[in-house]
C-alpha cells in the first residue's frame, strides 16, 4: 500500500484535533499509529476511512486521492473495512446477520451469497456455534471477532483497526490480537491504532507517532522504537516501554 497524508487538519468547535498531520509512505503493509491519548489518532483513522470530513489537507491511497464529497465517500467506504473499539455491532441482530446485512444492503450480494460468506468466516474464526447469538450473548472477544469478520467480509482494499482491544480483558485481548496477526500473515494491508506497544512492534512494518495533532515521527518499527529522533518521541516511548 502507498499512503500519503498531506497537512490534514481537523477542528471540532474550538478544539484543534489534527494540526497539519503529514505522512508519506511509499510501501507499507501494516502501519501502527501510536501516541498519547487525545493526540488525534482515532480522528485521523476516521478521516482515512471517509467517516469524517477533514477541514484542510489531502489523503491518497495507492495514488488515488480521497474526495471528501458524499457521492465519492459512499463508494470509498465500501472499500474500507473498519473495526472500532466499541465493536459497533447491531444489538438486535445475530452474529450471522451482522455480517450478512451489509453484504446484502450495501454490497449487493444475494441473501444466499451473503449467508455463505458469513458462514465461512464464522467457521474460520471459531464462531460457528455462536452464529445465532446476539451481541449481548457473546463475550467481548467474540463480539470483536464478529466485527473483524464483518470488516473482511466485504473484501476491502484496506483494513482499519481503532484500538480493537481497549475494551477487552487480557485473555480476550490475546484472542483478537491472534486474529489480527493471522490477517497480517495473509498479506492484508491495514492501519492499526493501538496502545499495545509490544504488539505494534511485532506486527507492524512502519509506525507513526501522533501527538498534539501532528505526526512527530514515522519510520520502520525498529528505528522509531529503538532510535527515536525527536524528544517528544523519546519521552513518550520511555514512559510506555518502562514496564
């Protein structure tokens, strides 16, 4: 994947969340976005997904510029699989229906096609026995695995993960991280916002550190973690890697 973020700024009322955030990566499979809470990581991810409008700047994915007009964004969103920290499953639908609904209503699959795709994914991720359960009947790890299955069911060109384990206990976190690692080994392109530094270091080939709305450092994982160039990066990493 080729990714270019050009001076992206975003303000909510009087609060400047992103301040000319800029990043160019010529070739990346897995980008980890790390940094202090409130630094703008989730907002940046939503802008890349086309779920949030930017105020100024530009996003390009594989040399294609994202146009922030609703007709374009409707098409763009269909090519991006997004997984949120709060799962975002429909509470009144079963695990199976949470996958089949967007396939039918957004991507034009027949009910039979959608059901078969969902069945295969639930089987693959050890969720087949939970297909007819609603989200409230599932553990947090199971809910997040259903959300990931839904995201990849549309065969996206890019997967976006927004702190997918932040609401999970350690055992469930391991389940979800194993699933993400499996997707990485398949060669899928994705961007991961995470506070799991060990996992970011293990799975990503590039990392960008976002603080106070700016990307203050970016590069290969070993370089950023072991030899950060900027004081802000060194201070953040010293704190999060201390224990």
